[in-house]
């Protein structure tokens, strides 16, 4: 078991390439952390630095309060599952599983016992004599997990372990990984660009972009209280609708100008006080499911016209522009997620309804205008 | 993909058959000449019909072992070539791996030097090398025929280019599993680099098996001389018998063909993965 700390860790490859910038991150013993972000955001660099495959340019990495910057990978008691599994092609599954134990100079008897235990745990007993090329993608994945688990590491690193699998297998193995982590209680860091994996697996999720940590919190916090526009847009599928806005007071009431329309904000709306005192609000964010096509109490109406409708079975995605079709409008396309089938045609003028309480407000610099931090909420286990 | 027309296919096949014959005919002449009585060899060499010996005989093969110490030459060649191939595989693969994977001061400059060395032929350095081995007192030994050819710039470059493309994740996985650089090389990298090892082994074998100039310079006793000098010995043993020379030639290329047949699968894959041509 191990707690991990990144303290102002940076990784630069040259003057112009910064893979990671001043990362500070505390990971509790036994916690399951998911690092998520677009390609090139630095999430895999975090794993590689922790594994000892690369050296930080600045900062300290500690495992159980012991700085490990100068330790070799094999001295850190970590295990890693690679994106392409990195199984040794010339060895059987048994030898792949036994390799880390042989490196520890464990006795043959003890190796056999341990390999059989892991094979039992991961349902690999039938495959022990096969070579990696004789295995399916899912089986390879299990062998890679087995090789990581076999020497009982204190930290378990997974670098996009499901990205080479088909969708069905991915969801099945995702559940298996979650169960395994729950059972073994190993400190686990999981890197993915798939937000479904991030939201379903992580006790906490760290969102990264351009080498910087954007926000860390529970999946609920990330979804409901994004700290900035990047997190708001990245988490959720489709992402949050973002548009520029201007908040102003008129007749002792607050209003927001959005795409040429004015939205009246009732005083009961969340963050009203902060909004009334701030002069810096620059963006509005609305989750697609916050829109309604029929009037609901407390909702305000906006004029819109439909750009496209995608029927997905249980729900429909309605793409629309704010304003009437025959009026001038800006080009922002908004997306509403509506339950069931939507009977509408392209270019049809509609009224779309929005609960002002469901609006997210962001400052001109992209930071959340209402919530400062989400760190205080306990992560789920 | 557009299908080739019948005519194009026919032309390509004709060209390939022609090319194949250019390579094959000298070997056939040699094989057929080795089975002829000595007086017929040159007389029949000019015609296609002459390729089939009228009265095949193994006499030339018997002659070879009585006129020159063929077995001695064969043992010498085998010893020298296999020593160069085996130690060369070890030394050059480790050097190629170090150039491809390890970080050390002066690496790039040294790699550039190694690549530059590929264009220097033996003939250019034969005299200074001869002087050097004479000073060391190594002339007329096995050592003098082995040592200068173990480290080979072309082999190092082949290994280097193969290891550059070797999946890094396998090495990283092994590092995390607790293996050091030497263990990683021998337990993970080398077993998965059979094609390049086979390619280098065959190319080195071919070069060294036919090596003539250097052994001629540095050896004078039959005890250490290899096969190519054995074949040359016939020119100094009158009468000049072409049948014997052809028989010697056939016996000399058999080991090469056997080696190629044994490793051809790896060799072809190696040629494909390392970009060796010709």
C-alpha cells in the first residue's frame, strides 16, 4: 500500500516542449485516481515519471513520504500495464507472469505457486502455455494485468489499458478492473482519454490539459462544478454548451445577454450574490440536458431555431441556434439532450426553455465565477 | 488496385527468369564441370548441351582430397568464419543496441564515425593493418584472421537500425519488472531480434567464407589457411585441372547453401525489416 505525492513536478524535453508543468497532486493510500485529458496533455508523462521511466526536470515525487526521484523503476515497487500490453512475444503466458518474480530471484516453487494464484484470480489457467500472439485482445489484457499483479506491487499504473479493445469488451473489462481494485485496495493510477472510463472507475478524476492539472475531484464534482471552461467542455458527452455572455443589473434585477437575447435571472438562482458582485463574468455554460422543449415552472424561454436533430433511441440531440431563423444570429451551435423522439424539422423556429439555476458561470479568464474549489468534498470509495 | 495486364506479367516473368539464369548458369557450369573428365571441361563449356555431362564421374572430388588438404582448409574456414560470426553477433549487436538505446557522451559522434567506416574497403587499410599485426607477431595464426573482422561497421549499423524500431514498451516493461540493461538485452531484446541476427550472421558468413586477400597476406602455412586459398593452390599445382577446381568450388559453396536454407526464413524477414539491399 502506498500514498503518492507529486510536489511541483515538471517535465521539459527542451526549451519549447513542456510535457508537465508544476504538477502538485496527493493520492491517498488505496485510492483509484483516473487521469483524463486530450492527447498530449501530459497524463502518460505523469505515469512514466512515477514509474521511473523518465526523470522529472523539477520537483519531487514521493511514495509513502519517501522521495523516489533517484530510484530505478525496479526499486519503486510499482507495476504498470501498457497501452499495447507489452507482453514478451517469445515467452508463454506462464513465463510472462513469472518474469517479474524471476527478476526478484524467487524460488521456482514459490514462482509456480504465485503464478497459479494469479492465473486463478484472472481466469488465465487455461492459457498458461500459449504465446501472446495466440491470445485475443481481452486475454492479452488479462495477462498484462496478471504480470502487473503477480509481484504484489504497492502502486498499480494503467496506461490506457482498454483502448485496443472493442466497445463491448471494454465495458466488461472496465467492470472487472473496478472490482479487482475494490478487492485488492491497491493505490491505482489509471490514464485514459475516455471520459466514460474516467467517470465510472475513479474515486477521483484528475483532468489535465497542456501539461497542467485543470481540476481534481469526484466525478460528480467535475460534472456539476467544473472549475473552468476546459473541464466543463471536456467532461460530459456532448460537452457543456459554452458561449460568451454579459451579466448586467437592470431595475434591481440581474440579467444576462446571450447571443442577442436577454435572460432574466431570479434572485433565487444559485450564485446570485457572486454574480451581482462580479464584474468579470464572461462566459455562460449550459449542460445539454438542462434544456427543455416544453415549459416547466421556473424556466425561462429563449428563441431558437433547429439546425439538426439526431435521434439516438432513448434520447435525441437537438442542435440549434439562439434567435429566429429569419433573424441575424451568431454562429454558436447549442446542443440540447431531450428524452425520447423529437418531432421537429430543420430551420423550424422554436422556444427552448432553460432553468437559470442550471447555468454555469465563468469569468473572462475561463475560471468558474461561482465555485472556487471542489477539494473539500470527500471522494467516493 | 489495378490488375496488371497479361503482357506486363509475361514481360516481368521473362525478365525475372533471365535474371535468375544469369545467377544460376555459372553455378550449373561449375556443377556440371565438376562431374566431367578434366579434358572435356573447357571443350564443352561453350554450349548448353555441354551442361549435361556425358559420363558423369566423381573422380574430380576424389582428386581434390588427394591433391590438396581439403579437410584442413574446411576446418580452418569453419573455425575462422564461425568465430567471426558468433563473436561478431555478440559484439556488434551490443554496440548497435548501445547506439540505439543508451545515452552516453559522444554517442552521436561515434555513431557517425561507425557509419563513415562502412565505406572504407579492406584493401585501403590492408597494408597498415598488415604492419600492425606483424608488429604484434600475429602473422600465420587463426587470431589474425579472426580479430580484425569481429567488429564490423555494417553489422553495427544493421543492428542499430533494427533496434531503433524495436518496441520500447517491451524494454520498459522489463525495467519495471526488475531487469537491468544487460538482462533486458539478452532476455527480451535479443530473442525478439532473430531476423536481424540471422541477416547479420549470413552476410558475415558469406563475406568471411569467401575472404581471400587478407588470408593471402597474413598466412603462409596450410595449417591455418582457409578454403579460398586452397582453391588458389590448384593454380600452382600443375597440371591445371579445371574439373578439380570446379569440384573444390562445389564443395566450398555447399556449407553456404546449407546455412542459407536453414536460416532463409529469418534472413528474408531480416532483409525486409532492416532495409538491407543487394
